[in-house]
C-alpha cells in the first residue's frame, strides 16, 4: 500500500539559508500534519491542513510557513535557518471524514543546519 | 499539552507479553486513545486505537478501563524488533476539525525487549 512520502530524506543547509520540505500524503487523504523532532525529544506538532486550509497551528516559528496544494501535497518552508532548527521533520496524513481516521507518518526529513 | 502519563521505561523478555500502561484521567467523551511507536528515529508507526471497547489487531490489543481513565497496550509475544518508544495519545475525532484530530505526543515509554 502507498505510504506518506517525504522529500528530501536528508538536507544540509547553512545558517540563514532557506529550506523547503515536501510531503506527499497517502492517496485520497485530505489532511496533513507536520511535526518537528529535535535530538532526544518527542515529536512536536507544528501545523496541520485540511482540504488545503490551515486547520490548526502548534509551536511553529514565524520563520516557517506551510501550505497544502490542490493535489493535497504539502510543503514546509523554513527561512533564516538557525542551528536549533536541526531536527527530524515528519509529515503525517489522514482521511478526516472517513470511517478510519488513523494518521500515518512518513519516514521524515533530517535537516542539519551548519 | 499531552493528556497522558506513561512510565518512562520498561523491560520485557523476548517471547513474553509486554503490557504498557497509560493514564488519561482527563479524557473526554468523544476522545479516542491511540497508540503509536517509534523505532530509532523512524517515522512514528500507528499501532491501534479505541474509544471505549477493547480492540485487537494483528499487532496488539488495547484494553480500556470502563471509566476510560486508563488503558493498556498488550504486545502478546514481544520480539527484539518491538524495542521502541511507545506513545499513548488522546485524540479527538478529526471529523470535528480544528485541533480535534491532532496527535499531541507526550514522553512515551521506552520498551526494551531483551533476549
């Protein structure tokens, strides 16, 4: 079965650069969630989208923005990168209006800021 | 903030049942109990979820107390590959939109399965 696809899997950026992470949800899933997991930390909720509209916002820095496109894929844009942004970034998708609303996670993007 | 409390770590012998407890005393009537696990920096893996009835699938069983204030995830025959951090999460029904469907991770239980 198709899973959540994230790209790239690894990314190295310098301080003050920008980065764009992409997430392709499971086909027919209408909801996307983004999470950040720092070293030794638990996943922290950043932001979510339902039907291309932002549905909730968590601890996402103002330097970050995200959107969900008409094909339901989502992108997390990160600007003015800081060393502390080095983390694993996970995307999850679910079908909000279906009978089974489990959220499934991608394998993540490991961002290293140097 | 996470609405669950779990022991930070547990050990289990290979081949034995692993019983992972979770307290969620403030759970509300329309909130589900979800379990995920994360194996060494991989994406969290969905295990099982339930509302008030006990649930079983090919991975595990979920036992929810009658008052819904606690639950136990049971891995019937733990293997070395079950070593992971297990997260118990209270989640609203995403049908209601907004923050209802968000998965808010707490500290989880680090399960170590030993030979």
